[in-house]
């Protein structure tokens, strides 16, 4: 038997804030096993009790999965004292959400947010070699030799030896006059500042970075910067099977 307070159950199911839920219960909108619930603090069994809100059954999903188009200026953490976190962009009553891995504060693009620790662990495991593709603007002209250097694996350590695994660099555009390039870079690791350090290792600088894919997930073109949506069942299945 696994029990929860009724108001917590309804909050976790995304029905509203605790205050809103109290008022819904007062108004008689909530039933437990066919009876109108009278108090927010009664205990319900999350596996066996039938709970409805405005006559609709409420199923508590154990896990939530969101895809966020992260804007620059947000920290990929659950708490930070200096800047807003990516979680502040997710409208959910769940308190156990976290970002799967990290994007730098100035990096934009695809970030998965969930409370599914096992899935996150699997996706971040270095053994799994999950592809992550970034779109980058580079100060400097990227050359075919740079592509080969990425293919071989680059030394990206400052003082200690640190070799980045072979990665794929694709040149999208080069502008000789402005001395800049745009590229796609696909890596399978998640070392600190990895893409920026790899680009530095070929003597150039990243001026803009955006993650466009993570494993089987693509950044949806219609997902505006700073907005999020729930993953579809199909996307969740793809990640679970990955
Ligand atoms: N590589 C970086 O350098 N920064 C990121 O945010 C992600 C990958």
C-alpha cells in the first residue's frame, strides 16, 4: 500500500496549486471511491483508490518528461544562487524534476527535463555513447583538416591529458570576408565545455552554441526559445528503448 495526502496527489497530477486544490475540494469537485471528498488531508492509496476531479478519473503518472528549448542565461541545475535555473521555465507542480545533463549557461537548445532517474542515468552513461548534435557559429574558417582532426579525437586538456573521442564535424557555411563558419558537431561524450574545448583545440572559438539533437530526440522547430512541451508517448518509448 502506498498512500499520499489527497491534496498532494492532486497537485502531483497537475490539477493545481495546493490552495486551488483546497478550494476545489470545498466545492465538491473531487471524489474518492465514489464519495465526495471533504478534506484535503485525507490519505489516499495511490494504487487502488479511484479519484476523480470534475467527474474525470485522475491517474498519477509516476514520471514526467519534458523537452525544453533552453535560452541563454539559464543554469542547467535544480538550484542556483546567481541565475535562474532551467526548472523555472517548466510549469509543473512536481518538485522532483531535474535536467538530464547540462548545457552551459550561454548554450541554447534541446534539454530533457524529467524525474526519471533511471532513464537519465542510462542516457548519460559514458558507456552508451549517446549522440548529441550541436549547431555552432565559429570565429574562424573551419577547414577539411579540422574535420579530420575531429575524426581522430582531439586533445582538449589544459594541464592534464584529456582526449575527446572521435567526433563528427560538418561544415554548413564559411564566410571568408567575415572570417566565420557555421557547423554541426556530433559528440558522444559530455565532458565539461566539450564542444568549446574541441573547437579551441583546432585554434578557433565558438561564438554561439545550440543543441539540436539528443539521442533520438530532435529539437522541434516549432518549439520557441524558452518554451517546453511534454514528450509524446512515442518519444518516451524511443528513449526507453535506446
Ligand atoms: N559543449 C559545450 O562546450 N557546451 C555545452 O553547453 C554543451 C556542449
